[in-house]
C-alpha cells in the first residue's frame, strides 16, 4: 500500500518544475510499435536495434532526471552515458512494460549517485543552500525555485527530485537510495527548510 502523502506548498511548487517538461518527455517516450517490455527483453538478448529504439524513447527523460539529481548538465551527460551502458549490459528481460520506466529510473539514479561519490560530491547535508531568492511570481518564482533546488546538496536534492517531482513514496525513495524511510523524510524536511530560506519564506 502506498503511503498517504501530506500536502506541502513547496512540494506543489517542486512538482511545477516538471509540469512543462515531463509530460512532453512522456509523449516522446510513448510506445509506438513494440512495447517497452518487449524492447527491454530483446535488449537483454543482445538486440542492438531494440536497444536503440528504447534509447530513443527514454533518452530525454533519462537526461532530464540526471540533470535534476546532479544539478549539472555536464555531470548528467556522464551519468546518463554510464546508465545506458548498464541498460544494454544488464537489461532485465522479466520487467513488464508498465515497470520499464521505473526500472530505467533506478538505473539512472544509481549511476548519478555513483558519479557523485566518484567526484566526492556527497556532502553531509548540513551546509546552507545558496540564497537565490528574488521577488516575483509566475515564471520568475519558478526559476527561483529551480535554482534553489539545484543549489541543494546532492543528498537533499535527490530526495526532492524523487519524492516531490517524481512522486515516489518515502519507502520507494528509501529502497532506491539504500536508506531508511525515516532518513528520507528527514532529508526532505531539511531540504524544504533550506528551500524556504532560499526563497525568502519563513
């Protein structure tokens, strides 16, 4: 059973970061021809054409997710390249079509975390976020929030992306990051406090 999520204004604003992007990515990834599950199974069997089709469907989503988690387009490119290598070499033929996106998300996020560790960019989460607050509404506020999320430390930003933007429950976030659900809640709480400070809100 999925846990009930409390309403949070910052979560609603964080979700707005994806409203104009993710639906478009989902439309690009909409299956045409073979199902995602069929393509993944064929990829597992070494079918390079199936892998190219799967890559075409999800390359924009994979990069969008990695850029959100890492906060750097260059780092995102490196992590996504590694992720696609793993998709081809470790494809799971038993993943059903409706779970392929979640499976790919797991691969991408874990490659992002590995990339952070290699670059020694996983801080303890105690440093304050950069103050990026500006007055304004609409697109200006959305840009402020996007910058504030990018300024979070890696561990806090990842939880915000997975919980508030991707919509995962804390139990799912915990499983993906190899932490407890309570640690996920704690990181999200700290992230939201930092976002409020960055946006000039109490």
